[in-house]
C-alpha cells in the first residue's frame, strides 16, 4: 500500500558532502538497511532488499563508501541508496577504530531524520547503529543480519584483546537484537545461545536464474569449447585457500584455471601468476557477470583453511551459485559447506587444501559423466530446499511479525 504524502523533512549530513534526502511518496512501512561496504552491489543485501521492495516496503540502504568510488545517491531496482563518504581502507584491522565511528555517527543522523519502521543491520560492524537508534527512546525494532561470525572473520587483522572485545560486543548486541538472521545452521546455533529469535535465511539463488541464457561465453575469455575449466569466484580473504589452487596447476597443465574476485590477498595471488601460465586472473567483475562465469566453468573450487575460525561457519554464495549452475564443487572438510556437499553429493571434499589433493580432485572430475551426475544432484537440492523463494518466505514472515501485520 502506498500513501501519497509529501515528506515533512529534509535530511542534510554535513560530514557526508551535504546529502539531501527527500521524496514525494512514502510507503506505509520504511526499512533502513545499514551496510559497511559501498554496495557494488552486495549479492545477499541485493536479494533481501529487492524481496522486501516486492512485498510493498520502501527500502533505503545507508552504506559506507570508503574510497568515494560510487554515486553518493542513486536508486537501483527500487532500492534507494545513500553512500556515506568517510575515507578509510579495507581490511585494515584496528585502524578502523578511528574511522568507523564517523560512519556510525552519520548513519545515526540519517536514521534520526528518516525515522524508519525497522532498521536492518548487516553484520556486527553495523549492528551497533541499529541498537543505538533503538535506544534513543523510540524502540525501533532492529534486525541483526549476520553474514559471518565477525570476530572470527577479522581475527587475523586484530590482536587478541580486540578480538575478545568484538566477541563480547557480539554477545551484547545479539542478546538485544529484536531478531537475528543468519546464513547457516552452524551460525544459527551459535547465536541461539544469546537470543532465541534466530532465523536462517541462506545465501540461496533465485531458481528462475536457471532458465537464463548466459551473456558471457568462453570465447570472451579466450577459452575453447572443449577446454576443461576450473574456477574460483569469490573474495580473497585469509580463510580462502586460493594460492594452493594456483600451485595445483603445475600438476594438471591440461586444465585451465580462472580466478575471479578481489580482496586483501590479491597482491600475493598476483605474484604467483607469472610462473603459472594456465591460470587466468580476470579481476573483480559485476555480479551478473560473475553468475555467468559459473556457467562457463566445468568445476568450481572453494577451499578453506582450517586454522581460520570463520571457516567452520562458512556457507558461501559460491556453493549455491555452483549448485544452481549444475556445477560440481571441490571444497575442504570444514564448515557447513562441507556438510551440504556431503549430504547432497554435489561435489568432492578434500582433507586439506594442498596442491596435490586439489589436483587429484580436479583430475577425478575430468570424467564428464561424473560431473553431470554431481551437477544434477546439486540442482535437485536447490529446487527442493536451497532456493531464494524459501528464504524469502522466512524473511517476509520476520518482517510481518515485527510489524504486527
């Protein structure tokens, strides 16, 4: 339901280059999402926001553009985006202590002017904004959407004291969130020890995408139709065992390896490339291009290091993208990703992400009939359970419950 109404306020944020926030119409209920990246877009945030817009809500995204790379204001797919420009680096650990409060401050000023019906905070580094806004006397419901176990995710960037502080903050905010949404059963169990209102909204894909015709082709990247291609598509974080995949190419010169993404380990990866000619790094690509790249690969790789505490919680977009594209996936025996692969028989698990074992799994999957069978198992699991329609129903029910609808 849309109410035709001129907004009685204009919001101006001096620290953020004088944002002016106004609109001619507002819907019955307004949701503000808070995100600590610039939304290029972020796949999970995009799916959730579009689903809520389609359900009749107005969704405004307040996000942090640390490099001033994107438009301060824009609207995409009905999502209104405000980017706060506070200069900072990514993956900079404790250095963020001097910067992130400026982002919180400006986000809180925006919330005070917008007065949303619900604040939806993505990850721990924005949850404090929802909590503080709610504590200002209006008791606005706020949702903690945990994409990761944040203290474990940043543990290699901070010292032990800071990690302990983040763990305590996570417990404190989790116990006070009106609802917690997270991506895996392992994470859900973790959060239920602090708050009973925990719901699983997985990083699943829209099954309608299975009927799309990919725009990107093998020829666009210089590959032939009969090339055997293994792809890694994701972030370059310390938990991801990408360099062992590059080194595995020495054992399988007949295989083409394509790596897509960006992140703090990029420079280490690039140093390896000159000595591994059958590995192609294509950099960061837009989300719709990344989806197409799953289709042109024969196999998807997603190895994790066991010494990263966040790995045990991992249930990544790449897994469900691979399953949706009917591609088998190679991963390690850790985290929820390994449990799903084993349960659904949609890939191969290796004990450690070392070049020899990775190469053995890649050789095994040269068998096209095996790839087809594992891929079929994956898409059947997506149709049955791991699809966005089921996740969307849970998301919508959470909002209806909070708003008394």
